[in-house]
C-alpha cells in the first residue's frame, strides 16, 4: 500500500493520481520519492484505568511505562500521535474524576435514621464504593497531574517548533484557497516534499469544524534552476484539475521529524490561513 509508513490522522491519499505522476517523473532526476517506515510507540488502552487488574501499584506501573515511552518521543521532538493521545487520556480521567460524586448519588439508598434536630431523613447507599472505587480514585489522583505535566511539556515543544517555521504563499494567492499545495522544505536540505490539500467542514454536536485532508504528491529536488515557483507550475501542468492552485511554502529552520511533527504543525498553520 503506498504511503503505508505515514500515520497522519488526516491523511487521505489519492493513490491513482500519485501513481500517474510518479510514473511520469521517476525517470527524471528532478523527482525523488522515499518514505521511512514509522516505529511503533507504546500506547495506553482507552479504558486502561478500568480494564484488567484494578490495583494502584499495577496501574501506576502501567502509566509510568507509558509516560516513559512518551518521553522518548518528545526527546526526539516527535509530537504526534503522542500529544493528542495524552490529551484524550487526560480528558477521560477528568470526566471520570468529576463524575464520581454524581455516580455515587445514582446508587440505591436505604433509610437508616432520622435527624430530629435538623428534621432530615438520613440515607446510606445500598451499594458501597468498596475497594474498587477507592483504587480508581487513588489511580486517578496519581495519574491526572502526571498526564497534565507531560501535556505541558508537549505544548512547549509544539510552541518551539512553530516558532522555527515560516509559512507563506508561493506566488499570488487566489481568492479560492480551500484546495492547493503545500511545499515543505527544511534548512540544509534540497528536498521539497509536495503535498496536496483540501479543506472541508465537519459537523459535530451542532458546530462546524474545519478539517484538512493532506496527501503526498512527491518529493522533488530544489536547485537554483528548479525553484518553488517552477515546481508550482510543474504541478499545475501535471494535475489539470487545479489550474490556479493556492500554494504555500512551509519551511523549517531545523530538521524536525516530518510525519510526527512538521506535518501536524503545518496542518494547523494551514487551517488558520484557509478562507472560511
């Protein structure tokens, strides 16, 4: 499968068009296509806190192993999918933590006395929380600050990466810019990764959200002759359905991991720039 090494959650490959373009350019030294396979990362199941053995020490070990794996990714400046996964786990635990008292109120209750002084009936739950609920509360109290701390670390890395990126149009930007190309370059490298993008709207819970589909067209060599402007014209000639495409230059001053960092950060920059 083409592009199997990519792990973008917004990846939408148009393999037929790519194969046609690659076949025409593979004989041309101007064109290069290489993708390095991704390495699997240690993940934490979505319902890890309630799955399997519910024991504080065991869950603590499980969480710390996951965080240690994430730390290795962050040290390699690999932001995704780690950062998004952390945020999701933190949100799930927060909902569990904030809902514990509400859950307790839903348990059946039995009358066990009358407070004559305050003229109130006294109830007790017929279903005690027991050891399991105590373990979950202890695990949650331990995990939330750990997850939050690593999320903040990831956000700091994200901010640093974004500061090292230049994002600007290549040539004149057309009025319609919800489709086009992103030409990704890095300092001290002559390679240009050309991506095609398309912006869409998603309807979730009654609200509209913009999403970006992004897929690789090819990897080209930039020289004094083969400029980004010429590459743009080359793409226009090869892909006729976009005669006047919006084209963006995304340039990184440092060599960051592409799939895990540059593409997700670039995608967010693109979402900010595309017209409503």
